């Protein structure tokens, strides 16, 4: 088997233009997930064996790591999240009867037994946020895997059970794969959709529940972020309103809200979150759910479907399957296989784009060869039953296999006149027309100049290819 040319791993297609009906419980128009990141006590700190202090997501604008030194101010800001911010948020959500998913850093959970007990008493889901709240972008895969294993073990010791969901946050290119290999029900280290989706990772169908960095209080501590609670509330409200309207129009999605004890837990900010909770509780059809509940629903209502995998077919299999999409012109499929294909080409639309690129880039002589490979409409090859299967079905769909004597005579005359004038047969996507419409188009187009007809015939060839691919989906 020929080695695959470069393949592009990122998926720009996703659910496509018409995302599936999420079918949320009770016919909800939106699923709303509140996520509390519990990181206090798991951040970079010399006390935790790290080389420098933390510098991320705090009240200290422009903070930098202090190598070899404890940063007392930074530590105390994180301490606030555990000592005060957490309890303020716990009261808000429990009084409002809103379920929460906690992204719990394992070492932070171990240092906060009272908070863990409160999370469990409230029925909150505690997912894993890794072993420590550090950046894994430069970690070797084996080292990151070892930390994941340690995080899972510690999580089990502290909470009584292993985590079923995962979010590292400051992740590496290996994170999702490594978390999937550890059997997670769901993973949230992506920001690429408004709905969950299945990803094929190794030999496993992995559920991905995308997270958010815009509906996230972290923007109180980042450039061009929120300067006041009103801005945070307005952004959450507008996001909710847009998604709720889409749900009312039959396209239910989900919304995540990312929170941190030391940020939104401050008195001057928490009121914005309280207003948002009260706002959404004024609407019907809002499903506030933990991520484990969303995962269970998605697995039941939208189980994984085997991917087509067109873009990873070997050369022979690819050409065998798609070599006839452009009539008797397998070289177009060969050329498309050699392009940089990816998951977005595993649809009729996507693969059509790749095939058309090869056709359009070909010389005029080569494109003429494709046109001339097409049979006459209702011509001698059809009468002798020597058309390809695709052409036979297409011509039959327009009734060209059941012509009257007068119709057959008209087609024979037009075929002869058109080919004599233009040098290639008349081509039209017959599935788009009925018999009478085809004859009208034939009579109109036979009088065009050959350059105009060449362009039109090429468009029709591409249209025929698209219809053939759609029949394969």
C-alpha cells in the first residue's frame, strides 16, 4: 500500500451547517454548565516542589514567576479563593439549587478537606483538573502521563472515587489522547464547538464536551478582559440569549460558564454571577446540568457513529471508491488522494472540493478528455446498455430510458448537432431536471459558442460529481 500523503488532523467541519438536535431532557432549549475550577493549593509554589512562584490568573497585573522564591502576595491571593471565595460561591449555588461541575486539581483537593466535603454534600461533580495547576506544553508525554496517573490515584484517595471527567487547562498536544487512554467518560480540553461530539482516539470513541475561555471569569485577570462585574454579566447574558434563541429555532446547544474561587469569589464580582443565575432562572426550557449528566445524555441520545474515514483510505481503496465520480477519469481521484486531506473531506461537500481542485487545475486538454468520456444522453451506449452504473441510474431518474420515438429522434438529432459543433457531448446533471427540462436546455445550449459551452459542461460535470458523492453518504 502506498504511504499516505500528509493528512491534516484538525477538523473544521464538526457538526456541519445543520448541527444535530441535542434533544436535551424535557425539550430544553439550552444546556447550561457551571464549572468551578478549584486550583488553590495546586498552583506553582516552592512549597509544592516547583522552581518558581505562580504568575497566572491573579489580581497582580503583569505578574512574573519568581524563580527560587516564594511569592507571599501571590500565595495569599490563591489562599483567598479557598478561604473565602469558595464558600461564597458554595452558598450562591446551593441556595439557588444549581448543580456544579468542579474541575479539581488533585493536590488542591487534598489540601482542602472541608471544601471537598462541601462539594460532595451539595452533589457537585468533581472532575480532574490534573495533579498540579501547571503548564504541560513542554512536558514529555511520558511525564504528563505519569502526572495524570498520580492525579487519578490522589483524586480517588481524597474523594473516594476516580474522576470520570478531565480538564487539564494548560495542556499539551498529548493531553486529550492521554486522558482518553485513561478511560474518561468525557474530556473538556477543547474550545471548538457549542455541542458535545465524539472523537476517535486510538481504538476508542471519546466524548468531548467543549469548554469556554470567553464566558470565563479568567478574563478579569487577562488583558482586554472584564474590568467590572457588569461586563461579565452582559457577556454571559448575551451569550445565553443568542444560544437560547437558537434553541427556540430548533438548534439547541450548550453553554459553559468557567469560574475560579479567587476571581469571581470576590464580593465586587460575585453579584454579577448572582444576577446571571437569577436571569436564567427566569426562562423556561433551561437545563442546568453537571457535565457528567450532559455526557450521560449525549451517550444515550447520540451514540457514536462509525466515521467514514475517507481521508485515511489507502490509494487503491480511495481510487476504487471514487475513481468513477468523474466519468471514466480515475486520475482525478488519484490526484485528490495526493492532496492534504483531513476530516473535513469525509463529507460529500469536502471530498467534492478536493476532486474539483484536481479537475480545475488540469489542462484544457485533460478536462476535454473528461467531457468526452461522458456518454450521449439517451444515445447508442444507453440503447446497448453499456453505460456505467452511475450514468444508467442518472439517465433513468429523468426518464431517459423510456423515450417515445419522437423524443428519441430529437435526442439523436441534438446529440449529433451539439457534438459536431462543440467537439464533446452535451452534459447536464439529469437528476436536477425532468425529461422536458433536459430537452429545453439541450435546444438552448446547442446554439452557444464553444467556450461558453466548455465552461458550462465543466460546471455540469462538477455537479454530477457532487450528486454521486451525496449518494455515497
